[in-house]
C-alpha cells in the first residue's frame, strides 16, 4: 500500500483473468479500476451444477466489491464498456471516457451457433447465471410436463434430453442430467419413472473429450453409460426444432425426439475484441479472439493487454492456448508482474503457460483427469477433481458452505436448488420463450471449434 | 399407509396451509392431489432476507415433490387451476378436469396497490421469489448507480430508499436495508459513503406495527433508528414516480426523492377466491377473501374448504383471523383431522386458533415479540425470533445450511447472495422495467388494509 503512483490500470472484465490481474497488482504502485457489467465474479467451472439444481447461483458467484474490499488501490465500477480510444488512451462507457495508462481487456467468450442464430432459443448455452437458471428451468419443467402428459410418445420426448457438444461442459451436463434422472428424482414422481429418461450426448468428431487421451475418452463413455447417457459420435447437428434434434450421423440423417436441448458446442469471443481491433488495428482469429504478442500485448500497443478466453496467445507449436481458467489466471498474474516491472524500468520474459493437467467430472463419483503423464479415471479422478475445485473455491470467502452443500448432496443424492422460476410466456407453439438477444459478432468470425467448447484444465 | 380408499382430496396451493393439510393427511385413508403452479413450497417469512442478499432463493424454497416424496398417498401436480365445477366436483386446469371428493383451496394472497396499478412497476411488493430477486436487483443496483453518479443530489436520491407500509414486512425490509447500508457495504464502495443512506419507513396510521403493543411499536422505532431508518407515521402515499414518493403527512404534502421504493402496504386475495365464489355462491369480503363457516367450509358446500390467507375466518370478536403462517398451518392440520373424522362418520368442533404470539425482526440483532402477556424487545426478542424461525426451517430437509449461512453472516456482517441478475431493458426514462402483469381482482375488491400487510405471528 506504499507509494500509490498515478499510473492507472483499467481492467475490463472480472472473470478469472481480470480478477487475478487486479489481485496480483495489490502491492504494485498503481491505481486499478476494474470494470464489469455484472457485480460478481463467476466460478464458471461449476455452472453446470447450478443448471442441474445442485448449487444456488450465489454459491458460485462472489460480489466483486466484496472480494476486493480490502485492496484499497482497486476501484470496482459496474458498467458496460462500449468502445476504445487507443490514441487518447480511453475506454468508453457510453459517453463517459475513462483514462488509462495501461489497459487489460479480459471479457471472455460466449456460445456460438455456427451461423444458426435461430437455434439459440431452442438450445440455450451455459455461460452465465441466467443461462444456468434457464437450463435448470427447462430440465425440471420437462419432468413436470412428462408427469402430466398422457400420450406415451410425447411423454418420452419430454423425458429425452440432448446435449450438443462432447467437450468437458457437455460431458458434465449430460452426466449431471443422467444422475438427476436415475438417482435424485425417481421417488419424487408418481406417474412417470424418471429412470426411463434418455440423455444423448452428441459430438461431431470421432470421440468425446477429443483433447484428452483416447483411453480417457473411452472411460468417460463408460462412466456416462452407467448414468444412462448415450454417446453419439460423428454426429453433426443439422437442425434443431422445438420437439427434437436432426443429426447427420456417419452420413445418415437421424431425428432424436427430445424436448430439451442444451448447447455446449461452440464459443465465440466477446464483441469487445472486434471493437479493440477497430481501435488498434489488432488482428482477430476466426473465433473473434485478439491475436496477442508473446507478452500478451497488442501489436503496436505495449500498454494494451488481452487475456483469457478473448486472447489468441500462440503456443510454441503455433496452436492457441485453450480457453480455460488456469490459462486466464496465470495470464492475469503474469501481466500484473510485467506492469510492476515496467514501472521499475525492467522487462520480463514472454508468458509461459504451465499446464498442470485437465479434467472433467461425470456425475457424482466419476471423472477423467490427465495430469502430466498420469491418467486417472472414475472415483480416483473424481477425488482429484473435487480437491482441486474446492481448493479454488475456498480461496473466496464463504465458500465452505459450498463444500457442506456438496457433502450433503453427495450423501443424500439430493439437489435442493431445483426451483422453476419465471414461467414461460407462450406454451403451445414453442415450448420455451426466446432468450434475450445477445450482441453477435459478424458472421465472418464464425467457425467450427469443438475443441474450444469450454475445455477445463487444472 | 393402510387402506387407502377412493376418497380423493384435491388441495390447490402448496403454501403453509396446503402443505400442512397434505402432510396431516398422511395416515388418513384418502388419495391426495396437491396442485401448485410453482414446484416449491416457499418459506415466506424469510423472503426479506432474499430481497436483501442474505440468503439464496433455494435456501427458503423446498421442492414440493421432495418434501412429500415419502408420503405415498400424495401426488403432486404442477399446474395452474383456472376454475371450478362445484356441481360436478371438478377443478379445471385449462380444459383438463380433475375430480375431487373434498376440495381444499389455499392459494393465498398477493400485494395490492389500492387501485393504483401503475405503481406496481415503480414499487414492487414482496410475495414471490421473483419479487425478492427483483427487489434485490434494485437495492444493489441503486448503490452501483450512486457510486457512478457525479451529481450530489441525484446521488443521494439513489441512496434513498422508501418502504411503504409499517407492518412486519415493512419493518423487516427497512431494517435489513439499513443494516446493509450501515454495516455490510461501507467498505465495498470507494466514492460514496453508504452510511449516508437514508431509509424511510412510511406508515399511514399513527404507529408502525399497529397490531402490536404500543411499547413494542416504540421499541421498534428506536431499533430502526439505530440502523438509520426514519419512521414517518400518519403518512399516506398519494403518488409514486420513478424518482420519488409523494406523501400526505398530517395533511401536508411531502416529496421524498427516493429512486428505490418497495411496497409492503396492502394485500389482496388470490383471484381463485372470486372464481370459487362464482362457482359456489360463496361470499367474499372486501379484500376478495372467501368467507368461511366455523369449520372452514364454504356455505352449502361441506366438501369445499378454504384456508390460509385466502380465507376470511371470523374470530369470536367478529374480526377475521390475520393472514399469517401459524393460522394457515393450524387450519391445514384442522381440516385434515376433520376429513379423517368425517370418513369415520364422526364430526369435529369448529376451528379454534391458538395464538402463540407475534414477532418482527429488525436488522441483525433486534426484534420485537409479544407472546401471551410477555413483551420482548431488542436482543432477547431477536433470540426468540431466531429460535422460532430455525425450528420451522429445520423441519425441512437441508435447512441446517441456512443456519450456517446465517451464523456466518452474523459473525462477518456479510451478505454473499447479492447478485444483480437480469439487466433492465430501458435505463433512461423509467429506471426499472415493468414487472410481468399479474391477474388482478375486480376493483370492487380493493380496500385499504394496512393491518393485513403480512403480519407475522409465531
């Protein structure tokens, strides 16, 4: 807290990258302004638990002001950045300009429908709290509809779920829905047997979890099968309707009559990447991510950094770093260190990502994990997954309660947060109301990127 | 579970009255169908905690199916009752008719704006989870706006809150907002001092908590004052605008520049009361409640009962029983017993309410309580309040966590569930978007009923 200079660091985005950058600047002689349009930091890796009723939104969201309350050199500002003035070193919040000396942009990514924007209301993605409570509403509503449906075919359609995308998010969601149907809900319903539920996990490539070791993909298929999840590989979704999904599977069309479809297939960068590119001439990749230098700065603008899911940071092999929390956190800490060194007239080596491993959880007691040369499956992998996630969570205040909630859910197979809130506006034609419109990137930025669908690493 | 007969009890509404009726019928030789349009039972007395970020919605809502899963003679049906066929003994869910032998109607009450429906979007009430998260959004959003506002007058308007109605709900909300501003938030903001917040509690009659002992009203005013809450009695709200409230106070007009107004002043019965009256010829009182016989049945229809906030059950002194949870619970248990006795050819004495006392909580360590001849204030009353509410909560599964959350909040003065979710659609003209339209009673049913504004009893 000694010697706060006038150097002003503006951080846009309070996700893993932005928050870790702000926290890592706590001893640096700078003023920090952290801008986010939400008032909380979201622990995205557990969002699937909110979507399936295991945790409440507040369990995985920490108010930014609360997390940073003791760090006196940070000012949190809730607002939506609308553009940049790279020459004048300002970010715009509407017509209010905020001056910076260093800018850190870390506004992440959202889901992406490969040019099929009309699929969004039919198959919501899982990136925000609102997405999660919307999926939660649809999942539990589907069982309620099944209980009241007298026609057997229509009833089974309500009890059929399709998850599009076989990355970690898709695997975790499909596993949690299977767990719910087979272990949590059977006693709750009188007319339907929820164990008749079918969950389809649809993957366009030859195997789920394509970035993992092949043995782990097979282990995941096996663990999912025990929860009643059917994995369909080489299955490209060609259409989504209110009452089902059309696939092209090994060249053959197939229709799955599922009333509930969840999207976990594609991501696209925040539109602020394109706005920054317009202001600085920076290059974007096909997903709309900003291509950054080895020190994570933007070409020609050493005072502007892009981090996390919004950044395309090339690895030595030329491929970009994956869009996962550990990359974002390490980048946040790196840039904070770099800023502090620059203020002392020093330089720093390029950013180097230390890959500590990847993992995905399946239901309540199985997972797959690869850590260095180690390959773990089923219960041992689940224990490692639990330990790693709890370690992160406990860093934040009040997160011991999540552990207790979890322990309780584990022992009782209960899920107490399964509220259906907000009733749909129209019930007959389309089963679900349209979601609020999102800002979209120009279609040129659209591309198939299954590999990036929310991959999770340690 | 022995000898389930064909006698079918249909209960409409899963609040305190309906749920307790269903649970009390667990050993009766009947089939029970519990119909609710929501999938959860809500512990309404703690809704103000959700509205002020202390608890999550799922902490005070239990899925009905989960609460009743082990009671095999109950079938839960999620659906919205649209009307009654008293002659054919059916309730209508749209065009689906459900046959009953005994009907229990307990769909409660909602808030009421005394003919000023246009006030609803400006001053939301506190009856549902959605109401609570909407108030939570407005309260925390107001502090965010204050932090960004440069004009001192406008900033103070964002830091001014008006709560309309000095019954227990109003007292609890005003106390919780005061607590928040004076103890939870001061460290979180850098530009504004949240201790400058003003909270006005507006009451039309001569004192707050009018049904309590006068000494307790005075004690409440004192405890509220310590949390920065200003009580204005004899103050009738004559208008609500997006930027303030107009009062008539002792005949003089007064404007309070408050950007956030919460409504805790009037209640009106669920519109299903009027629908039942049309079907049976039952009489309604001025609040739209169904006037019931001493055994809680409807005149001419011994097989139809109305319970809880929807019922006007006359006491010996002619006044109706208050709309509080203990009345509803005792009525639910009474009617269940009556139904069981009737099936054995027996009768039962009229319903008699055992008043075990009333209480209202103020902030984190004060309350007022009257229990028989006992009058408690401040910390002792708060301890009693805590004990009574925890006793209720612990009856439901998983509610130990609420205790822990609370203990934590108490020790740290923290409120972790302060998420601002769902962004407003229009920001400039009206600060808040319109709430979803509610079904409203015909205006003839409108009447001033400050006394009924959510009074809380043990």
